[in-house]
C-alpha cells in the first residue's frame, strides 16, 4: 500500500473549490464559516496588548505613589482580593472548558459538512454529540496529565540544581540542571506535537467515520492508520507544517487587506474559510489512501472533475 502526502493535495484543492465555489453561495459560506469558527475555538487568536501609557505611570513619583497606594489597598483588602482572584480563575476555567467543548463538537460538524458537501449546523451538532463530548473529555483528561508531567519534568532539574541554588553559585549542578532541563523540554515538545498531530489527523477522522468514542478511536487509529506507516505520518506532519506556514502568511495578508476585519472571530472564519476546508479535505483525502473502509466522501469523482 502506497501512502503519499503529495497525492492528496490536488484532489483536496479541487474539492475545496467544488464545495465553496461551485456554485458560490453566501448562505453556504456563512454556515460553513460558523462550523469552522466553532472548530477553532480556543486555538490561538487574540490581539497584541497595547502598552501605551504604562511608561508614564512608571516614571517619577506619581508612579511610585500609585503603586504604593495599590499595594496598601491590597494588603488591607486581602479577603476581597483572594475572593476576586478565585472568582476570576473559575470564570477563566469555565471559559476554557466551554471553548474546548465547542471546539470538539465543531470539528465533527465541519468534517461532516465537508465530507457530505453540505451546509448544516443542527444535524451534525446532534448526530455527532456523543463523539464530540467524548473527544472533549479525552482532550481535557490528556491536558491534565500533560500539565502534571510538565510539572514533574520541571521539578527534576530544580532538584538537581538545588545544591548550587542554596550555595548561590552556578556550578556543575546548575550546568547539569540546564542540560537535563533542555533535553526534557525538547522531548516534551516533540511528544506533544506528535500527540496533537495524531489527534488531529488520525483520531478525529476515525471517530467520525467509525462512530466510536475517543479511547476506541485511538486504538483503531493506531492499529489501522499509524502503526506500520510512521514514515508517511512524519512526511504528512512536515507537509502540514508547510501548509500552516502558507496559511499563516495568507491570514496576515488578508488581515492587512481587510483592515484587520479578519481578526473578528466569526467574520474572520468566514473570510478565511477556504483554509480550514482545504486542510480537512486534505486530511480526509490522505486517509482515503488506506483503502475502501476509509472512504469519507460518497463520490470519488468530484475532486478529480472539479478542474
């Protein structure tokens, strides 16, 4: 079986053109854009912080007096500050969980619309409720263990460097700590990228096609897609990085040309809709190379006849 990361590019591009432009429909774009918006919740975004004005406050006695007054107020209202801090942390946590839940549900909605070449929200939202919720719980659990592992890996170099920290010197223990910590960080990043790519490329499409929960999807995706095809998966990851660079460049150009309109979450998702549609079409076309049991599109001719 020949698995190529190059062959799916043309059919994925043609399928994107067919879905979005043949025929062109504003309604379809806005519906698919909403699905794309949900599928991207919590994945980056945001704007740059503007620090103008802060420099004036930091200069002179006015800044020092304001800071002293602030610290005195905090010390005299510790209970209130702690309460507000806990409340803010809970709100942030709820928003993170909500965005991850919408993200997980939205991915199945977008895949379904692309696979069936339709613009729908209610149907895929309801149809893939179980898979979306399972993916959400799986990712949250995985994220918790990832933070726990990171904490352990970060603590080991600190413990190694502790003799030099207590002696307030930079000796052999500190050097060993830096080397080991760097190796741990590099390994953590490599494993993290591999896990994220496995979920995005193999797990989610497997859950969608086989209608299984996340744990069972991992088993099927590893056994039938990844195992024995590590090298094509590595090449696919590199190809996805190249696409990501191209997509980032297009997004920046579009942001400049539209006077930053694309930074508005939903509007940006609609304007840049060809990017996620192509990405998912490419992934699905890639997986179809594994055989008839991995057929996502009901027609095999649309992508080839779109030119």
